[in-house]
């Protein structure tokens, strides 16, 4: 029962992540929705599978998949968002704390 609840909650988070990717406007917001919710959702799905598994070999495979996903997905999202930031910048509607202030040409 616990494994099924974890898997259901994880699937709902992955669904919400997919909806966020479709509904949000710019690339950085889409990546944020994808990175946060889908990582937690996949880990909850794997935890639900691990609770229901009985064989040690299957359990270690699921744990290894979760560790690899946790180590790979957030840094990959970070690198993609940094590449988008360097190429496109930040949309005008967002606050960019790293943007250089424009010089004041009034004399």
C-alpha cells in the first residue's frame, strides 16, 4: 500500500512537471519546472517500486537508478539553463541579478 502511494504521488509530480513545461512561457521557467518536480517525482516512483520489490538484485538496481538520476538530472538542467542564459539572456520580465548596469549617458 505504501509503495503504491509513493508511486502515485511520484507520477502526479511528473505529470505536474510536464504541465509546467507546456504552460510556462520562457525556457528558463520551463527548465525550472522540469528539473525540480520531475526529479522528485522519479525518485518517489523509484522509492515506491523499491518498497514493493522483494529480490535484493532488483532492489539494488532501483536504488542505483535513483542515485544516478539524482546525480545526473539537476546538474544537466543547470548546464542547459546556463547555456540558454549565455546565449539568449533573461527575458525582460525577469530580474537578472548578474546583468551589468547600463551606463548613464546623461551629462
